[in-house]
C-alpha cells in the first residue's frame, strides 16, 4: 500500500477469505484505521502465533529468532514467517527457522504454506548433510593425525 492507500484498500477488499493484518513499519495509525473499515479484515496485530497441522509459526513483520538449529524434530521448532527485509534469499542469515514470505523472495508471487514447508525441510536436510560431513572430516582428522601441526612437524622439538 506504499503511497497509495486507496489502491491498497481496493486490493485488500478483493482478497478472498478473512484477512489478518500483521502491522509493519509502513502501517501508520491512519492506515490502521483504514484497515479497520474493511469488511474482510478480522484482526490487526503486531505479531501472531498460529498452528497449521503440527507446526507452529510466528508471524511478524520483522525477522525474529524463534528457534535454534538442533536435532529436535522440525515440528518442535517455531518457524518465524516475516517480511520487511525485501531480500532475495528466503532464509534470514541462512537460518532454516526464519523464512522470508515477501514477494521479493518469490518472483513477485505469494508463497504457499506447502512451499514454505518444503523449502524449510530441504534447508534442514542440506544443513544436516553439512553437519554430518564436518563430523566425518573431524573424526578423520583425529584418527589419521592429519592436522596442520602434525603435517609441518611443529612442536616435535618441544616434545623431544
């Protein structure tokens, strides 16, 4: 709705379903009052947590840390869905639990919850493979003694 409240209001009116507005940095008090006049807007809030299936999502205009990457099952994490940053990448700082839903990341189209779930699963699997490879490399390093100091005979004169 930037710079054109009338056009933005017409677009929101044309949307199907019940509309929940998550307030962002361009939503002035005047604009909030305009949202309240729309028959399909049922809620205006700063942030909201929703559950779809087993998965919880934290909806906020801004990227928000809601989960750490660990070995818990995916559905035990709260996923942050956000906008604001106008970034091309779908994840904030490569974090699989912070997903940019803005059209900037999706070729100017809305993104479905199914696509979000698929993208997050793919990202988690990719990060898991990297973690497994790092653990394998570290194990090989210790088993084979192929560290920098061993290769360059550094420290032998101290021991001998």
